[in-house]
């Protein structure tokens, strides 16, 4: 324990004496050793009253583990609420009985075990499964994947909409600030609905940065979620800056290409409708390449969604600009023949390729340089995983592990004294790595 | 107590690859080798494309003459709309030091004319221009009907503001004789525009087909008198009209006006020598501080004489290669440091 906690300047003492209006968060402290706390419900009743609860929380948070036993359901909820109120963390409560329901409801995430004690815990929970050990998979595999997918989804969604919309800002300077859109109205309608929705859906459903075996073996990969590393205010600002840069490229490259320019046969290419088509096509190619870069787990479905959306864009483009449709509704579909006339010429495709190069290369360069200059702890783990994946070790001869749930350490007999030393020596536990000279001591 | 085990089993997700998230997949891993080689190849491609584009743009010959103020007092005359019926012509001589070989195109170029303004772009009636319904002027505010209430054909602000200068190029064979350079009025607009999007209404006799409509207020003649010599170029399908109706994206734009007909003295293009432009100045630009010029230009496979794409590609290629060398240096240095560290 830190000696400073007894001083006047301790923030908790400060809070207790002044009781300010703003919500108070306990500061993080590093203990000077490994401690554990065991407290029973009777003592907890005293520890949770008034000013003592902060002391309890401060002490408990400095311990490696805390065991509260013989608690009433209300006390279970009170402990959870104590942590929620004074610490900036996400809490998870798991339980299998009706007495755990209040705790499950009090925590941020409630997990219920459907089992021997009925359905109450399960019905009140956010997640339910049948064994306590599945909690490991819930957090380390599915929870982690979910966090990664959500962050990728959010940053991509903001990026593609910034790139899409900010082009109009640059065009305003050249259109007399008359709010003329760069794109055709049908493109604006279909952009978020049809052209870019499926690939990002594919990423959100299927993406895995590492597979489940590695996720379980390296729990350190869970850290970014705990520290809000992958989507926070800084990441949002990065999306914004990336979107602004992309919109600059997407506007000025086509503008430079067609400004004061004509086709090879002298006919028009610098008209509004051609410009609109070129910018649309560049934008879609760039955002498709961006999602392709962010997808780390390419299933068949991802391929279909990503490349299919781009192909679908071209199909719809030619359909909307076709003779038949435009002749039927001349005032609604006004871009007759633009796709055929514009997308035929090499300078248009060269401009699309240049936009793609200018938008993608800085991103790839950043992904390459960031782990070298600003490494995060998790990068080293991922490096190791990639190294292991590319140099697989020869399969070790291991005895087949029984299902972890049924693994039991040896029990002490409660009616006789004397086995405590034997059990705490660890000799009765199954060895992790089979050693030739020891064998499990069977009961 | 044994619970209903069928309850538990009905909650079990299917053991398919999709539901168990074990679909066969390829993992994208961007290793240092892949990234660096990608940068290198992109750099090579961009530099190559840039050099090719620059070389082809250098071969183009272009002559631009800004005649906004050059035409005596025509600019001042046109600022006053009461002078619309007074003709104002002038002749601007110029000298071509080198011959322009190949196809030569004549454009008119406008500065500061915002054909991309929101209300301006909306002010047209495609159903009228397709010949479907000649009296449909619903989108054409503020040029829907004439002061008598008769619908205007073609209606709208775009049609009303058509560029109506006439530019004739003459070549001085020798000091006393000058001939008109033969120019083609056809083949200057998109095929889809001329044959699908724009269509004259009804019958062969255009003036009767356009009965019941009025000419736009700024036009001297009605639409069926745009080119009385060539019925394929009269009415809505007049190519100068079609070219104007294809609104430009930026306030500075050039539109194809005429192209050289390679006959008589001009089979190889325009020979070097002295020429002059005979201009009938009708289009008033000084009122909105705009400018206009006439451009004679040859073209190449990459379009006009704009150096932008070539320069952009070259700069991108150079930057990519710079980035490649920098990243390669960093990567090798760090690899060295890592192996040194492992050796220690």
C-alpha cells in the first residue's frame, strides 16, 4: 500500500471531505506486491457503508484478485455498482442462479449460465451459454473480433462519407457557390445504399485479424479493446483528415485532366456530365480499394461483395445512361450516352488510376511505418503470430487434453486434516508439458 | 434435476462453416517485401506513363487569341442590349511560324462563364429537345414563355445564352490574295447527342413543325433557321446548338467550333504563313468580366495540350520512388538492429 494514502493530499480524502458535484473517478495506483482480498458478506455490509466504500474499492483495485463470499444478491449488485460508479471501466458479471440476477443487471455486460439453477440468470442477461469456461471464448475470441470489426466499420464509414461529401466543398469554388452537386442525383441515392454497403457489411460479419486458436493462445491481443485503441477521438480525426485528403485528390485530379482538354477527336470531354462520371468512378474505385485493404480475412463472400459491388456500379451506370431509359423519362434521366462517350478514352482511365495511386499509397505507407515508429504492445504480439504462422512448428506429441471444463484439481478431504501441504505443492495437478519424470497423481 | 435437453440443443447454432465462422479464406498480410515491391512497381509505372504523356503533349501545337477587347469597340457596343441589331465585325491577323500538321480543330474559349451554376443547369427541357413534346417548358424557368405567353422553343437559360459569334479563318496565299480556309460544321458533337438525345419534332417542314412556339428572347433568328443550307444541321439537331447545350463543368472552357476540312491547300493541315480571323462579334462577355478567345489546335491520343496529367504522373512516380528508397532504408536499418539485438 502506498504510504501517501494516509496524507492529506490523497485524492480520495479530498473527495470525501469536499464532496464536489462532478463525478469522481478513482485514480489508478500500482501496488508494490501481489495481494489478494477475501471478504465475506457480513464484513461487506460494513465495508459498503458511507465513506468506507471508497477505501474498499481502492484496496480491492490494488489486489490481483478479490473473493467476496456469502453475499446477498443485493450486495453482489452493490459491489458491481461501486466499481461502475467510481472507475472508468467496463464491468462484466457472470452468474448462473437467481441470486445473481441483480448483479447481472447491474453490470455493463451480464452473462448468464443456463444450467442447474434454472433460467433466471439466462433470461436477464445479455449473453447466455451453458458453461463458465465459455466466457474465455466470449471475451477473447468473439468479443475481440466484434470490437475490431466495429472499429473498422466505423472508421471506414466515416471516411467514405467524408471523401464523398467534401468534393462538393471544393467544387463550390468553381461553380459560383451555387450548391451544384458534383455527382448525378442517382449516384447520390445509390452510393450508400447499393454501391458501398455490401463490402463493409462483409467486413463487419466475417473479418478476423487472427483466427480463434491464436486469439486464445495470446490473450494480450485483448488489450486494444480495453484501452479503446482502435476507435477514439484521435482515430476519428485521422478518418477526417484522410477523407479531406481523398476528396482533394478525387476532385483536383479529374479537374486537371479535363480542364481545358478535349477528346482525341476534338469533341467535348470537359462537360459537367463527363466530369461527374469521372469523379464518381474514381471515388468508387478508391473506396473499394480502401475496403479491400482493410479486409484481412478474404472469404468467397467478401470477394463477391467487394468486386461485385464495383461491377454492379458499372452495370447500373450503363443502365441509367442508356438510350431506352433516358428516352422514356427524359427529364428524370438526363445523362444519355455519357458513360459510353466518356469511359472510352485513355486519359479518363489514366486519371482514375492516378487518383487510386495517390489515395492508396499514403495509407499503405502509413500502415508500414506506424508499427516501426510508434509501436504498440499488441503489434509485437501480432508480429510473433505472423512469424509463427509462416514458420509452423512441427506438431508436438501431446496427450489429448480433456475438455477444460471437466479438468479438476484434486480435492482436499474435508473430514481429515493433513492434506493441505500435499495439495498446495502442486504435485496433484496435471502437468502442462509432459515431463518424463512426473506423472499425474490420480485420486 | 434434468432439464429438457431438447431445449438446450435447439439453441445450438448450426455446425456449418458459415455459422461457426470457419469459412475457407485467404488472409491478407501486407509484408514488407510486398509493400516495397508494390511501391517500386507503381513508381516505375507512374514515371513511365508520365514521361509518355509529357512527350505526347509536347507535340501539340496550339494558337490562342483573346479577342475580347481586340475587336475595336464591339465589346462596348455589346454591353448595351439596345444595340443588338447593329452588326459589329473585325479582322484579327496572326502569323503561324510552323505548319500545323494533321487534323486542326478550331475552338472558342470562354473565361468566367459559369455554365455549371445550379439554376442554369436545371433550366432546360429534355423532352422538348428530344422532339417528344415541343410545348413542355415546365423546367425552363425563367425562359418558359415569351411575353405573349407562347412557349419558347428551345426553352431555358442554357439555350437562350447560346454563343453566337461567327468566326471565319482566312489564309493569305500571297500578299494580295486571301482564301477562306474550308471548315466543317459537322462532326463536332457526340454521336449520341446528335442522333438520340436531340431530335426535331414531327415533319420535314421545320417551320410548320415549330408552329405555336416562339424563339428565345436573345436569339436573332428562330431555331429552324439555324442552318438553312443543311437540313441535317437545322432545328434542334444543329451541332453548334448541341455543343452549347452540353454544359461545361468549369467556368473556363473551350468548345469545338469547326474542324479543318483537309482539301485544296490544306491536305496536310495548316501550312505556315499569315492568317486572319474574321469575327462577327455578338456575344457580350465584358458585362460579367468574362473573356473569350479563339483557339486553333492539333490533338494527340491523350487529348489536348494540357500538361497536367503528364506532370502529375511524373511527380507521383518520383515521390513514390523517393518513398520506396526511404522505406527500404528504414526497413533495412531496423532489420539490422533487430538481428544485432538478437545476437547480443
